[in-house]
C-alpha cells in the first residue's frame, strides 16, 4: 500500500509539473504594420495638437500615461497632460509642429514609435519665440487596451 501511494504521488507530481507549462490559449491579435502607427501618430497625436484640439489629442493617452516634455517636470496622468496641452495653446501659437516617424518596434501588446520633431512656439503676448526653432527626438510607447484601442502610456 505504501508503494502504491508513493507511485500515485510520483505520477501526480509528474502530471502537475507537466501541466505548469500549459497556459491558457492566447487570443491572437493581428499587430498593425508600421504604416498604421505612422498614421496613428499623425491622426491621434500630431494633427489634434497642432490644431489646438486638446480634448481630441488627449484621447490618444491612457488615463495613467506619463508625459516627459522638455523644460518641465513629468506630467503624470491624463489630467496633468491636459494641463500641459491647454497651457501650450493658451500662451503659444505653433508656427511649426512637424513630426516624422523614424522607427516602429512591436512587442506583443506594446509598440513604440520613435521619431524626430521640429517645433517653433511663438508667444501670443509678445510675438517672440523663446526657444527658436527646436529640433529633437521623441518616443511614444503605445499599449493595446482590452478594448482593442492603442493608447499612449509614455510620451517622451
């Protein structure tokens, strides 16, 4: 009887160990291609921001997103990001706001878009451009939500 219990225990342990490698079936979602994300950046990020449509621009962000824009502390959460967007459009005219995607990388439910920008912010009060024409690089990290919508979780 002891041998039978030991054998049963050994078989059970072997079975359970083998089952640990079995996972739930993953839902296969087609990952859009680079052109999709180039368009997504333009449609959901660049065009609304350039037009001063902060409410539309914010729809590109996850509620808990973090934005790391130049010359300011991190904006944590969509409310803080909204404050940044509203302030920019209250005090500045965007004479130039050009964005070009240089790389798109995919990793399951995350995608990052890398690119270059050129901006020219002109102060509405005095017509001066405090930073001149600015050239820089950026990264947007997108996450695929459970609802199937890609949203920015990190803007830097």
